[in-house]
C-alpha cells in the first residue's frame, strides 16, 4: 500500500484529495456538487458512474448532517470502493487442476505495455512457484520477441518464438504445445496489437485464439490498456471486446496519470474486472488490483 500510494501520488491524488476537500466545505450547495461532478469527469470516471456516485454522496451527506473529516473520508472510501465493485474475482487463472497448463492470452494495442506486462506477470507467477512458458506471438514488432525472451531468461521461463514477421497464431500454437510437453502450469502468450485496421486485428487475434483452442480452452484473456490514454483506452477496449471475450483488464502506467478514474470507467464499459495494475517500468511494478487499497491511495 505504501508503494502504491507513493507511485500514485506522484501525479495522481487529485481525484481523492479533491473530492475530500470539496465535501469538507461548510455549505454543500449546487455549485459544489457540480465541482464534485467535474472532478470525477476530469479523472475519467465516466458520465454514468459519476452521476451515480454524486447521487449517492448527496444522499448520504444529507443523512449525515454535520460531518467530521474522518466521517467524510470513510463515506467517500466506501462509495468509491462500491463503485469499483469489491466483490469481483480478480485472480488471474494461472493453473488448471491436472489438465495441462492454463493458457493466458495478453492482448492490447502496441505500446500500451503488453510485452512488459507479460514479462512482469511471468515473474510474479514464477515467484509464486508456477512453471511458465512464454509465447512471443507479437511477431510484427521486431524487438518484442527479444524483449520477452530477456524477461524469460531473467525469471527462468522458456520462450517460444517464431521467425520475424511470421504467423502469430502458429507461434501461439507452438507455445501451448511446448507448455503441454514441458508440463508447466501456465503459458503466457504475448500477442501482436496492430490496430492498423479493425478487420486486420479481428482476423489476427481471432485466428490466434481459434488456433490455440485446438489444444483446449483459453483460460484468460487479459486486455492491457494504457491508463494515460484516457477515453482512447475505452475505444480500444470496445474494439477488442468485439473480437475476443476479455476476462480481465490490466491497466498500465497508472504511475504516470492523474486519471485514476479510468479504473472505474473501463470496468463499467466492459463488465470485466481490472485484475492487475502497472505502476512503473521496473520488474516489481505490477500489482494485483485491490479496490480498497487503491481508493486508500487515491484519497491519500
Ligand atoms: P507493447 O508494445 O504493448 O508490448 O509495449 P511495451 O511492453 O514494449 O511497453 C511500452 C513502454 O511502456 C515501455 O517503455 C515500458 O517500459 C513502458 N511501460 C509498461 N508498463 C508501464 C507502467 O506500468 N508504467 C510506466 N511508467 N511505463 C510502463
């Protein structure tokens, strides 16, 4: 939590602190509530969740009457956590019970942090005692396979790769095959994210999934989104959701934005939980997403 707070507070905090300051005013008039609304919208919380939250805060503040700072903090904390949805299952499925490796596809547009996230996730899983095979199916970005292999070597995971410019689906297929042969727990497949045309992406990603499914079901499709791109991330999310069933979201670069509200917006949009957050470029900077800790860090 301390690390989360220090990472977020670099540029973040505006959301939680701002809200708390507004709610602490002596008189909560229409103008103040409008400011609350603006603060939420500016932080990319999204229109519908913003309205919902403001409505609930108004009601509860009215019931409360006089407010101590501690009461307000508790109230705001509860409501933000409720909005994020504390009850979601946020575990990344990384094993199957005695039935081959769990297959995890990591998808997203180029540059969002897909390869880095795949590497960091491998590290977390290996640290948890899992055996992992990596699939470098991003065959279009020249450096991606090298980058992934470097992560693999660091954590002791075998990386399956193909020729540069080769067929991503065939690399993904081979990686799962290798994972089955080695009897590992998890196969993590880094996919290509060329959003040059929507049809191109659909074809490519759809094919990767279909080909991998020849080995059995895909356990997890993690969509990686760059938190600093704000509403753009939502547009990407919609496109990907049309192609594959997303089972979890990874929000990267939360250390570099004041728009933490995107966590709320993107879950609402897809109906899929944020499972992991990226808080920096370092190997240790991937954390499970915990609503209560996140809101704590937001409020400061
Ligand atoms: P890909 O094209 O989606 O595979 O993107 P990469 O994994 O190559 O990452 C693109 C850039 O984003 C790299 O410079 C990463 O170090 C950086 N990056 C990835 N995740 C994070 C994060 O959580 N925070 C920050 N600040 N940078 C990140």
